[in-house]
């Protein structure tokens, strides 16, 4: 396992981080299975675990808490807030009112007195940067969080938040967690240059592109992955973007085979090769998934392999632009771009 410094915090984290989104009802993972995955990850040298309040409505946090009991100080623990936790309209977002309440709930579910990294799961256009940063700064000073970061923020919002922290003399985001894979390279255009400019640690999610780069999806095979069962539109090969992904996967498989690598090693080695990236978050649902992904822990891609990947999916290109999670609201809602 390799380790890198998380932004400018001085904290050392493994280049593969354990994501717990599949713990609980989302991934149909039991407590025993989750604990075994955590055990295996820690034994392999992973020292960073990432979860969120919204993963199975708190169930993931509860399962992580039970799995790490007695060894809290051996790992860097991160969670998030913002996504809805109930039908009540104020049980979401990044207002002071909600963040203070929800952090306490997360700490209770995790069974800890603090988290190392508290992340805002998505940019909240209804809440000012000053409001959110002020609440996070107070939670940091209270000792309930060590650092805080953003997740899937557009580049201009990352910049705006940095300036708001400076203007109002508040603590700042020290990390960003964007989606990034060989098939979705859009963050290379604006987000990663901004994180490098401000010295943010970068924790990338979905490096296997929801299973497209796991080796399980190939031309002529029925797509039966877990993710395809509840997101069928993202795996329908009649959709042009999905067809483009499948064509890219076939070409990438040739590159991987020629380099003596699995598709997983190619995919994880690619994202961790970028100098702006600190860690790639893996989200195993089973022990077999974990072992196949741990095999990429020491993968270093040669310049020839990286050049071959660039020739298949050009730098800065998202093959499925409509799957991006950081699209400005006005591009999604016509009412926001009409007078």
C-alpha cells in the first residue's frame, strides 16, 4: 500500500480508501460482511474509511461504527451530510441548523466523539458559503471534526468557498471528493487544476465507473452487475453514451491485457497516477470485490499505457456528460435560465 499526504493537512492516507456506500440496504451487505471487509482493508494497509449519513439512511454509518469499534485511532474516518435524511424539508442541505444536528446524529451512529473529515456531499445553492463555513468552523473548534471538505463541487464553487473562508476569517475546505474514472475525465479540465492551486486533497469516487471498468461488462455479455439492477438507464447499450462506454471498455481491455493487468488495476492505476489525486475510493460489496481491488494497491502505469488510455478517452472528456453530479443547476432546470 502507498500513502500520500492529504492536501496540506499533514495527515497520511492510503492511496486506496475504503468507501462504505454498499454497507447496508444499498449493497445488501450484512454487518458480518461489512466487518470482514473493514478487517481485510485495514490488514492490507488501508487507513481511510469514507461513509455518509445518506448511505442507506444511516445504516452504513452504524455498520462502520460497529466494524471499527476498539480501533478508532488506527484510521482516518470521514463522513458527509447534505442529502435528504427524511421527507421533512429541513432534514437536508448545508445550513447551520442541519449540519449541527446531523453531525451529532452521525457521531452517535458511528459510536465516536469526532470524525477526521466532515464533507458537504453536494453544493447547496440555497445556502451561503459563509453560513456553511461558519458552522463547520465552529464544529471544528468544538473538537467534533478535525477537518472539513467538499464533495462533487463545480470548480467555480470550490474557488468561491476558498475566497469566502478568507473574506470571513473562517476555516476552509481542505479536500474535494469528485467523481473520476477513465470514462469520466471531465474534472481534469477545471476541478483538478483548482484543487492543485489551493492545495486540496482529492479523494475520487467511482474510479471503476459504477462497474463499467471492473472487467464484468464486455461486448456480447449480459450486464448483470448490482449497480445495473437499480440504475438500468446507465447500462442500456442502446443509449449512445453507454454504447460509447462499451466501445471504450473493449479497447481498454486490449490495453490492460497487453500490460499484464486486470481492468481493475488499469482503472485504479489510472486515477491514482494523476498528481492531483490523493486517494481512490473503492466500494467493495463482497470480500472477492475487495481482494480484486486491493490487487491494484501498488499498480503504477507506464507512460505508454497512460498514452494508450488518452488515445481511447481524451483528457478532460466525459463519455456520459449527463451522469455528472456537479452540473450547474441552471443547466438542469430551464426556469433558472429564463427571465
